[in-house]
C-alpha cells in the first residue's frame, strides 16, 4: 500500500485549489495519507524560493491569472486578494495537528479545505480561535480543539517544516509517494493518479 506524504500550508491558495481531489485519488488506489502542515514561508528561502511579496510583478501577474483560471476550472470560488492572505498559519496548523491526534469523527481533507477556504473564499482570519473552531466543526471535529491543547502541535509543525526541506518539498501542495516520487502543485494530481495506477 502506497503512502502519500502531503505537505501543505493552511494559507496556500494552491492548496485550496486542490480541493479534495488528492484524497479521492488516494481512496481510489488504497493509499494512506500522512498530512504534514508546514511553514511554507520558512521553507521558501531555504529551498531557493521567493515569498510572493518579493516576486517580480510579471510573476505576480501570471500568478493572479492562473489562480483565476484554476478557480473557475475547479469551481472553487476565490478572492484573489483576501485581506488575511498573509495571516499567521501556525495556530490553524496546530489545530489541524490536534484534530489529527484526536482520531476519528472528522475528515482531515475537509479540514484542509475549511482552513484554506476560510482565507481564500471567505476572507476570514484563521489565526482567530473562533474561526479555527468554525473550521474544525465544519470538518466534523470538536470545536474545543481550538483551545490551548492545540499548542501541543507546535513541535510537530516545526518537525514537519524540517522534514519538508530534507524531503525536497519546496512548495504547497506537495505530494511525495513512498518517500521518493514527488509531485508539486494541485495541477499534478492527475499525474499522481496515473502514477499510483502504474501508468507513469
């Protein structure tokens, strides 16, 4: 059985645009998913990347066009300039880890979408406890996970960030199958599907 290490950021627009398509692919092929929220802004400078705010205007223009096109393609409404796009992703990532540790009852794929959709669709601040609680509830988890217990996820969040660099994950979403085969971006989910089917 294949394992997909899924590196994602709760503030990544491309993670939002992935929807739950990767989860559908994994289910189709019986693959396990290891969810790994990580600090993408810390990873960029360590892996040759540049934060969006520091990119050339030509790159930003193409990025905006691509986000608009992909939003329409996948029928995922999107605000291209949400006021909370630069919000601190740590609290929502800690809450995700707390939900993951809590076990059954919720849907982790939906929780990724709840957090990213809150930013890129709903213009909400996912660093706020009430917003985090709403996202947890929307994905079937206990709202109480938004409390102080989620701070236990800080160490794992830091480890995920280090593991991302070591594993060669330099953007989000980033999928690594069985520790070797790498797929970067929501536009590579079809290739991930073909690979798991043995056709790539």
